[in-house]
C-alpha cells in the first residue's frame, strides 16, 4: 500500500513538474521601460501608470525590478544608446516606446541577440524579434473623419493638427485622416501644423497658421493633447470655434463639458489609453514566464462620446488623461484573443 501511495505521489509530482516546466519563476527577473519622450500629459500619465502597476508587482515579488528610463531628447541615437546600456545592465526584458519604427531595429536586435525580451508599445518597432502592442492608429485617424461625415454630411474645410514629427504614431494617424478625407471628398484639408501632442505647442502652431486660413473652417482633426490649445487659438483670433476632435485630456474634456452646457457643443474624443504601458509590462512578464505570446497584439483605443462625457471627465484626474490600467488577467485576455 505504501509503495502504491509512493508511486501515485511521484506520478502527481511528475505531472506537476511537467505542467509547470513551461513556466519559469519571474521573481528574480528585471524589466526596464525605455521611453523616448515625456513632454506632454499623455506621456506623463503613461509613466505614472507604469510606476503604479509595476511598483505593486515588484512589492508583490512578481518581478525583481521594473525601472523606467526616459531620454532627454526625442532622438533615435539617444534611445539606441539607452537600450545598449540596458543590455549591459543585465535586464531580462525591455518594454519600449520607440522614437522610430525602424531606426531602433539595430539596438533591438542587439538586445534580442543577448537573450533579452523586447516588447514595444505605442511607438512600436518593426524588428521581427520584438513584440508589438498597439492600437490601429490609422483607423483611429480615419474614424475622426467618419465621425465628421456623419455630423456634417455637406463637408467643409478642415485644419489638421499632427503630433510629434518623425514618430510612427504621428504618421499613422495622419495617414488615416487623409485616407478618410480621400473617401469623403466633401472635406478638404486646407492647413496642417505639428502640435507635438501638447496643448501649448498646438496653441502656438494654430495661432500661427490661422491668419492664412479661410474663415469657414468647419472642423479640426487632431491626434491628442491639442484640442484645448486649438480652441484657445481660435478664441484669441476672434474666430468661431469649429468642431474640434479631442484627445481624452482632462483640460479638453473640461472645456468640452463647459461648451456643451453653455450651447450644446458636440464632438468626440479618442486616444490610446496611457495605461497601455502596463499592458506591455504584463506581456513582457508573461513571455519571461514561458507563455506563448503572438508577436502582434492589438488593443482598442479609448473613445469618449457626447453621452458618456461627464462619466469619463469625473474619472479623469486634473491635468491627466482618461485612462485604463491593465492587470495580468487583462494581458492574458489580450493574448488569448490574438491567438484566435
């Protein structure tokens, strides 16, 4: 009887070991965040979300470290050097918000060759060894024009405010906007400026171009962090405020609410949630833990409409961005959906 019991126990232990062999303990693993820019509210919210979620993960013993690093300038060479330093410092995974989709591929390949997991998000990379966590930015831009086509079937002249020049996200959103305009010929983009996803930069850029634009601008298509600045520029110029697409920043939502209450102003707001950095963290942790994770993962963008404005504004901290932070279970769900 004892022999049988022993055999059963050994069999159970063997099954347990076999079941767990695909998963490694990550409590001694170190993950680093490589960020190329922190000059706007979205990036700052992204970093706060990272610190909040990963700080708890470190406290809980899930990983040994989850350090965040941001370059002083938005330059590929500086971020490449940052990644190379992370390789030398012995990080097991790098979560990367990249300054360029192709420009960092060399540094990313060096990290992969050193056995380091690289998960890019928001600003993703094209190096095949890396993972990518992103929304469909091109569709996000196109959806802005589709919204305008529904609200303004007669069309009209548009001002485009772009993001940070040379960054993948800026190119993709702008491409989607232009594709939407090409499919809705009643609209015409009559001016374009870069607002760097920052209210102050956007306000100055819009103020600078307004004198050269026709009076009948019906809408402003944007990328996030620029809507409130655009509104202030139109006001300072003494011009009627067009429909401005917002980007989920608290000051934009607050201004929208004030205009809605005063005169029924209608628009929509859309952006990627800054907390996507926390999803990328959990994806990296799962890869380190031995999980089978597809190289490309897609998350939905966060959209706010007229009927849920107040709810979202109430849940957005002053000076912040409407946000969603992700858990380990959220990451597993995204991975499972990508496998379907």
